[in-house]
C-alpha cells in the first residue's frame, strides 16, 4: 500500500508532466490574461498587440477577436473595430457583445442608419437592463438619422423633383383639428400613430416611419402643428420619399374626412369619410385604413383585413393619454411622455402600442430632439456609451443581488 509521501510525489510528478505537455496552452492563457488586464487598464495599444499576435495563431478565437474590436474602438480605430466585430458576427450571428460595440463604432462614424440596423438585432436575456437601454438609445439614433435625412432632403429638393417615387410608398399625416375648441390634438396624434401601425400590416405597402415624418415637419417649421394639407402634401411627400400621403380633417362626432394625395400627380386620388360615436372611437383606424386601401386599389387579403381591424385599445382615456404622450415625446419631454404612456397602460394594460412607446422613451437626462440637431456624431456616441456603461453597472448589481443567498434570488 502506498504511503502519503509516495502519493504526494506521484501527484507532483503528474502535475509537472501535464504542465510540460500543456506549456503552449498555458502560455496562450497567460497572454490572454495579460491582454485582458491591458484592456482594464486602458492600455489599448498593448492589448491590440497581444490580441493580434494571438489571433494570427488562433484565427477562430471569436472572443479574443471581439475584445480586439473593443480595443480598436476605444483607441479610435473605428474601421478596424468594425472589421473585427463583423468577422465575429459572421462566425457567431447574434453575439451580443459584438452587436453592441459594432453599433457604437458606426455611431462614432456618424453612420446612424448602420447603427440602427445593428442595434435592432440586439438581444441579451442575460442582461435585460442593457437590452432595455439599447431600445432607448435606438430612439435617439433614429431621431438623429431622421433629422439628417430631412436636412439632406431640404438641401436637395430641386434634384428630388426628377425622381419618380414608388407607387407603394405611404406617409400618414396628422388630421387637421376642426373642432370648435381645438381640443383634439391628442386625438390627432394617437389616431395617426394607429393608422400608420395598421397600414404597415399591409405587405404591399412601404410606410414612412413616424419619427422620420416628424423630423421633416420640424425641418419645414411645421413641427408644432404637424398639419399637412392637400396643397403642401406634394412637397412633403417628395421630401420624405412617399408618393401617397394620408391627410384629412377631424370634427367632433367623431368624423374623420380622409384624402389620399399623390405626390407625383400633385392631386388627390380619392377621399372618404369615417364617422363613429365617441365610445366607438377605436373603429376609426380600421375604417380609415380600409378606405385608403380601396382608394389605392389594394385588394387586402383576409388576414390583412382582419389584422388592420384589431383595436389597439377600446379605452378612451388610455387613447387620449397615449396621444398626449406622443405630443410630449415630439417636444423632447421624455419623462412626461413616459409618464403619460404609463398612464395609458394603467388604464389598459393590454395597450401594446403604448407599451412600445413607453419602452422607447429615452432617459430624462438624454438630449432632446432639438439638442440632437446640434450634436456631432461623437457626442451622441459618448452619451450612448455612458448610458450603456451605466446600464451594465446596474445589471451587475441586480445579478449579484439575485445570486446572493437570502436576497430572494436563486442563491446559486
């Protein structure tokens, strides 16, 4: 029987042999540890050198390549960062870390559209607080991109007159308030948002996003009223890239007189009137969408006909809070807007459109729409990075709390 000294000697000898046999692997791990330490110490050039050397021998090491991309990003080498993250995502589609920082790299370059495309794919069940923050930041980036497009369109207006617009493009404008006391502003915005959402359910149509239209109206100094009539419709349609504009008037009853104006023809294609009692306000979007489809000579499938008539909410107070929330949102009053959307949800917890907008509301300290106009790309990126870092700190604290025994979490 072996004594304790013999057993210990065997263990030590086995450890030495293993270390000698795995010396190369041990050296690699030490290099990676050093590179990670350099990242933490903000010695990005040193980290880049180590990761580059390591990847030359281990080109399929996606985690190392992702960290290399981060080092490039932090050192301002944006194109190299983009290349690194793109390579990782080809090997591991949906990898959250690379999506997060690839979007940030594009944002630093002022390529807002690319940031939107990338961040819209961000999903991270392990870090829900970070995922929520990305949704809020996406709103700011979409606004910034919409403002850029609006400014460019205004500057190139004369050239745009020669471009024929696609016949399936549609923009939904606010209806003009013709009520005696002009009290239907919230109704205007809520109705337009619902009609736009339902028009987007028609596969053959390409609908202009609400934020893009709002940015153009503000660039044209129409942002306060948001009203586009049959006379201004051709210009608005041309600048926003939509051949068809849904415009109209609202009067108490509730009556919605709708017209479909053609940008290219500079004429009204057709009109219709939808009338409902106040308690049946939720039926208006369905009527407007289907009348517009008839005017555009679109034959709706049974599914489209059904989907476009699903009420967003039947609660009138929820609907009005939602419209007021959109009005506050357009003014850049983020906290007020969020509060109003949450009031709408309190009235009707199943009001999904209100939930979407509540989740999209930027943090109260975020720049307003007006401030975004004057911010440079790197300034927006700096704000975004700070917000992401803050979300990560909160996430770590929340995760630690869940994992602490006796805290109510899993204790694992």
